[in-house]
C-alpha cells in the first residue's frame, strides 16, 4: 500500500511523541539554531542540526532523514518540541529561555 508524504510525516511525528529521547545541545552559545545530539530509545545517537524551523532548514545523520526526501525524521521533531519554549522566550524580550529540557 502506497502512502502520501503527509502520511509519512504524520508517522514520524507520532513516533517522536511516543518514543523517549535525550537531547543535548553541543554548543550552548546557540540555544536554538545549533547542533544537537539526540539519543533514541534504541541507544543510538544521531547528530541533528537546526538552522531554520519555518523553512525546514535542518538535518539529521540518520538513514531515514537521508533517504526519505521529507526533510524530517523522528529525531528532528523532539528537538523542535523542546525548542518551542526557548523560541517563544527569545521572541519576548521580558522572558528568559527555559533550558531545563536541554542538557
């Protein structure tokens, strides 16, 4: 059975919500647009690079990201979920970024 890109994106979003990940920012000087290590429940660790959330300027070194043509994988989504509070903080100068979810 063939699936649409939307179906495939939704599958990755669902897996990102259901699985556990440990996300570490490799350069704390850049809390949002940076490089991250994402350790999945399988114990494997992947390198994730986030440059622009709106235009999907991100990358992951997992096989799925390199081959699916969607510019998305289950390792990118949790990184973006964790970054949402920090992004909101930076857009509001009165708030400081909440970095508790990042290591």
